[in-house]
């Protein structure tokens, strides 16, 4: 599945108390349901302070999915490697 259109959404204010997300309506149709939903989801996460990468802890870039957990493949794969290593080390065995 392709990622969201990278240029049509802009996080204008990152401060959780005053967070502001702008989006551009679809060309021609004026139908902007999905972009609005995505903007609302990102805004919610900014307000809750969860718009951060689980790997490096940096704020997520504005071109990732609204439910993204990592800022990119580098952090996502690093986390997967660590999970795998922890599993094979048997740290969770009784
Ligand atoms: Zn990261």
C-alpha cells in the first residue's frame, strides 16, 4: 500500500498545547474526507504526545502514516532486530 501524499499535509505547530495541522483538499473533487481524518489523527497524537518515534524518540516526520510507530525503516528494523535478539536469548522463559 502506498504511503500518504507527502506534500499535502503540514504540521504548522508542534507544541502539544497549540498543535495545528493543515491539509490541502484533493484537486478537482473537493472531497477531502481521508486527508481530514489523517490530519485529525495526527493532531490527536500531537496533543497526546505520542507523535514520536518508538526507536529514536524524535518527532515523526509529516509524511508518515497517521498510525506510524517509527520514523523510518532504520528505526523499525532496529527495533525488530532487538525483539528478535531478546526472543532468541530466551529472556522471557520461565
Ligand atoms: Zn526513529
